[in-house]
C-alpha cells in the first residue's frame, strides 16, 4: 500500500454554506457553529440536536496556527469522520472576521 501524506488543498466554498453546516472541535467536545450548541460528540453526531444542522464540514481549534500537533490532530479527526470536509480554522476565522468587519462598518458583506 502506498504511503499517503497530508497536504492542504484549496477549494472554493461559500462561507455562508460552511457556517450552516460546521462542527468545531474543542478540547473535549465540539460545538455547532450555526446555533452555538456545545458539548457535542463529534465522532458520532451527524446533525445538531438543537438546530438540525447537517454537519458537512469540521474544524478544530487545536489544529489552528502552527501547533506542533496540527497534522496529528487533523489525521485523528479525519480518520474518525472521513465523511466531513476538514476546514482550516485559521482560514475560516479570517473570512468570518472580514465579513463581520464589513457588517460593522455598514458595507455589504463579501459573502453576499
């Protein structure tokens, strides 16, 4: 069997689409980004029990920045949930921060 390595692959997605179907993994449990429901078990849950969001994307705070365990965390998460698309947390926060700044200043959000 051929050895596989991890590398980032870029693909365009709508930030609004991701916000409605993202589960963010924290230290012990996960949160639904859409409604902020906390305490979710990411390795088994398919939909948010609070808002019904269908999880298609996953991200992790531990895999953010230049964390030394970044790739190990990504591997652990994707091996448990190969059905989810892993989103880089730093990229997501940068894009959502940009849209919040536009809204705060009264401009049209780049997501529109």
